[in-house]
C-alpha cells in the first residue's frame, strides 16, 4: 500500500487523489466474502458480475452507480413465524462495491433463480487531441470551483 500512496503523491499525478480512497475502500470490502460472486468476461468488451443471493427477492436488492462505484445492497426479511431446528442459510444484509474504470457502463441487471447478473460493457474510448487556447490575464485572477474567473479587488484599484 505504501508504494501506491507514494505513486499517487507525485506532483505529476494531478487529480488522482481519489484513487487512494478507492483503494482503501476496495481493500476493506475484500475482507467480507458474503455473498459469493463471479466476474465473467462476456465477449471482447463485456463483463458480467453474478452474485449468489439465495433467499432474496428482487425488492430486497438495490443497485446504484455513483462516481464509477457500482454498489449492490441487499436486506432480507426474517420470517418471524418460522421455527428453525437448524439454520444454515444466512439471512443478513450485505453491501458489495465494485469500482468501474472510466468507459465501463452498466447495461442492465437480471435476477433469476437466486442469481443476480449485472451486465457491464467497456465502451471504446477513442483518443482525442485538443489544443488549449492560451489567454493573457493578470496574475491576480483566480478560478472558482465553478470555473468562473474572478478578479482580485486589488486589480481594480
């Protein structure tokens, strides 16, 4: 982990600080192996994540995608009237997070026979070259988080 932290702390990697947080999230998530899952290659550009969700129903599962993080959550309802002599099937909630590379899109999800399939597709990224225009500004101007250029009050005097 130290080598990765050192790599992303380089001044040549601008805007990659979020990768360190993603790596921390992934390393913590790998400790929990429930529920079991597979990741398959489907064709040249496709992937399928399959989770084994015995006892779950479609309405107990939530899939969300935020900032390239695919999160699958599930919560089972306990049958309060059941009396178990032996209970070997877990009825617990889970949360699985998968970090998707730029250009990987979720194409859909299917749930059948206790298996949840999430289909992904890598969209080919064509390389683009863009020329950046250079403008002249005073050194006292700055850019806000909304990409607006503002002038320093000392500039106006």
